[in-house]
C-alpha cells in the first residue's frame, strides 16, 4: 500500500539529526578515554558543537511535530506495537533534547564554557561545581547510552517493516517513494 | 600645642618647603595586600575563554606617588597556585609540557624603568621570567591612591610559546591559543 510521506523538511531533519547523533556519540565515546591534550580538546569541542546543533534541531522538530499531523499510518499492526512505537518516538524526542542540555550543564559545572564553532560563547548554565559536574557527566553518559539503545530498537523495527513485513513503512521517511509495496495489505 | 612642639612644627614646615625633607603626604607604599591583589589570565580553548589565576604571589614594590618614576617592583609568583579549569587541567598545567613547576616553581617580574605618563598612568618596563625564560615586558599601568592604599591595574598580553608553555603537541595553537591576556590588580598598603 502506498504510504503517505512525512513532509520534506521533516524527512530532511530526521536524517540530518540521525547522522549528527551517531557522529556526536562516537566522538564522545572515543574522546572520554583520551588523555588531556589538544586531541581531547578538539574532539570534545566538535562533540559539543554537534550536540548544540542537535539541541537546536530537536527544538525545531518538536515544534514541527506539535504543529503538524503525522501522516496517517496505513498499516494494520497490533495495539502493543503502536503503543511501543509512540512511546519510542517520544522517548527519542525527550532524549535528543535532554542529552545536549545535560551535556551543556555538565560542561558549565566542570568550568568549561560551551561555545558554538568558535563563533560565540554560550552562557554557563551553572557555576563551577566539581561534584555536580561528575553527577551530570554520569547522567549524560547514561542517557546517551539509553538513546543509542532506543535508536537500535528504532532501526531494527524499521528494518523489520522493510524486509519482513514489506509494508513500505520506511517510505514515510524516505526521499523517494518506496518500491516496496508487495506485502502491504 | 606646647611651645617647643610649635617650634618643631615651624621648623619641619620650613624644611619641607625648603625641600630638605619630603612632604608628609608622600607616603611610601610597599606592602602588598595579598588578600586584595589578583593576578588573572584568560586562555582560549577552541573558542571558549577559560579564566584562571595565580592566587599566591609576593614581592617587593616601592612606590611614592610624588615620584612614580622611581618606583621599583620585584614580584614572585608561585606557579603551583595556578587555578583554572578542572583538576586534570591543573595537574597538566603543573606538568613538564606546561609550567614544569618541579624545576621552575616560581615566575618573576623585575622592573627596569618606570615612565610617568601623567594622569595616574605609568609605563613599566621590565623582565618577566617564566619557566626559566626571561622576556622583556612593557606594561601600561594605571594607579589610584586611596588613603593608605594605592591600587594598580594593568592588562597586557603574553604569548605562551615565548615562554615555552605548551610543549609537544600542545604547541598547536588552534586548540589552545598562543595569546594569553593577563590582568594584574595590585593593592599596596602604606608603610
């Protein structure tokens, strides 16, 4: 069955954010084990610049989501799957928002002002506090790993629909119309 | 006032007017008020300013507002009192690539000459030694006499690589800027 696509800006923002989140998570995971040196400083700067971009984009995206109707889902699936889908989507939004905010808070608490691509500094959200900084750091890592688990679930679900159910679900988020219509009811 | 002390006052007044002894208000200032004085700097990491300072310093300063050009300064800064960023950064700053505090525990500024520019402004030239490297330094300084205190303020810029600060891969100035703005706020008490 032909699936109604999301609007082009929504599709674009979805894939751009997907790429940015994977890159930011990878840099963060690698840099945290680097010794203090220029490489670590450069890596975390890029990590923060990408993270702040994600924060800005997710705000745009939440505004889009609250002001637009999601295209109708022309797929019959069990109620629990629909509920899991809705839960996963909102959990993703909440994490995409809260992880950069916690990261920003953590950077402020560690005494490092966040800037944006070296162009301008962002305000410090809290004053320097070592203990708070360490707590926020743990929370940032925990939420980020939680996000990656949900992303994994999200991807597996999309792949299941694409290759097992063959219901064209992925075409909702694709730039091209799906040729995968066979399995649709 | 007794007759003898009156005579003494007249005598000392004539001596002052005659220029034999300096006027009383020409107080000498030399005691550094450590609690009120500050040496701070800003380092730029990938576009973010990181403020820091040295909380321990001492030295000898002689200053007479009537003869500012005769002022002399010899400041000793304890590098281990470096304070900026987190614990890991402070430890790194004390290490070999940066200040190497084991071999060079102090930095030192010695004035050579003082120019009186008028309007409470001075130009102090001297030598600043950090990590065993002495470099000439000229500072624009403003001062204000407030009762028993004189307050000096100066802002200048150092280039960290001039002093070999940040060796090895730290020499990369795109991660840590070479330019380091420094601010000195020095409060002296009268003797």
